[in-house]
């Protein structure tokens, strides 16, 4: 996320942007709840519309 958003904004985004793909949680909430990082990244990747190479 830091590569896509920059270090400061990535932290802010991860704690504020709620995603349906993560059960209505933010990336940080999902990680804190034990959701596997690969699953969280897949949701982040889709939400940000990142290129396939970043998948």
C-alpha cells in the first residue's frame, strides 16, 4: 500500500477505508481480527484498482 499511496496516506487509508470485501472492516481492523494478510491485500488491491503486476 505504501508503494501505491505513500507511507503516511497508506496508514491513514488502512485505518479509515471500510471495505465490504472485508466484512465491513478496514484493512487494519481485518488484520487485527486475524484475517490473513493475503486476503486483506486482495481486498485492498481490488479497492484501489491497482495493476495486475501488484497483485
